[in-house]
């Protein structure tokens, strides 16, 4: 069965890019969560932390919301060089 994880066990390929972009902009996790809230998205700093730590899957809607709040493209949030788990037949 195919596992929706990276080969390192992360649940997303966005966390490292989100962390880097946030640091480049000098924004804390709490500040980013607040920016998301002001834009109408119901999140808290735990949402940001769990994405950055690879503990949380990220939906396409969340990617668009994050890209809008950070004023970056969706592709800037995705690191497609991270290897995902291979398909495993049962």
C-alpha cells in the first residue's frame, strides 16, 4: 500500500520551505498564525509548528492560504526534491 509520507517519515513536503520563508521574512510561528487569522483562516501557532515539523498533512487549500498570506507562490512552498515513499504492493 502506498504511504503518503516522505522517505524520512514526514507528512508533507512543505514544512522546511515554510520554515525558511518564515525566517527570511522575520516572522515567528505565532505571528504567521495571527496573519492567517487576520486573513480569515482559523489556525493557531500549533498549526504552523506541526506543518514545519512534518507532523501534519497540508491540504491544497492550506497551501494557497499560506502562499497568499506570505505573498509567495504555491510552488515556493513545495520542495519537490524531497523523496516520497515508494509504492509498496501488498
